[in-house]
C-alpha cells in the first residue's frame, strides 16, 4: 500500500513538513517494503489552490493515505473524494510516521484541520512533473521516533493496520485487546507531549 508524506526533504529520514499543500516534497512510501519515491512540490509557490493541486497530484500516485502536519479543507475534500485517508498532526521523520501508520497508532481525520491559506508564502518554482527527484528501491525499515500527534479535526476511527482494518471481523479478542492497548499507550504519549508543548508555550 502506498502512503504520501509531506516532507522537508527527499528521503525517509527527512522531517515531516507541517504544510500539506505547500510542503517542500512529497515522499511516496510503499508500506510493504519501505521503498519510496520523492517528488518536489512545485505547488508551494501557487498564489491559490495549492492544497487542491497537491491533493490531485497525490491522488494521481495511487496512495491510500496522507500523513502530514496540517491539511486545509479544500485539499481534504479532494483527498476524501479519492478515498484517501488523512492523518494530521504528524511530526518527526517520514519513517517514524509511516511506521506508526503501519502499527495502527494514528487517528484519521474526517476534515482538514487548518484554514485554506495556512502555510502560504513558500519558495520554489517547479511544478510537479510526475517524475521522482529521488528514489530508493530498497528502503530500510527500523528507527523509532518521537513524533507528536497534535492537530485538530482528529475524527473518524482509531487507525488499525491496513490488513487488520480490512479483516477486523476476524480478530480474536486477545489480538483486538492488544491492539487497543498499544493504541491507548501511543495516544497517551501523544497527549503528554502535546500538554508539555502547551505548557512550554505559555
């Protein structure tokens, strides 16, 4: 399964860019083996509709989920119409976010969590050509992150690993309990990190 991550760089160790429509790059990751392609996001310099154009580009790559810091309402509409799940509030590295997604620790959002013009004023001049600027055919799994799942608009359902989500009716009580306990621990960590950041900002 492919997922798209808004990124500040062109590989799995890059930090997540908090802006979806105006991020520097999109890293498209195959969750089965962590292979990835990176695309420079030329939509960052558009005066308007950056989110819509970026969402359209991501949808054209056949992804099933977007992992990002923030997503505007119009971009969210395009992604939802393409049956792409949105996971906002992500920080840390691209690899961290994808590993959390695979383990079912992330919570999908029904809508965008920021205003339409959030993140305007980026730099760059290239439009997405559809050709990767960086590609790694054998990505390395591993690495543990300290991403914090902040952000608003976290609705819909607790994320489950894709395989378990599709066959949730076959989960034993023990497996479901273990999964929920892992999700609860991760959400508790995220809440502690968010509360710590709030305290530091006051």
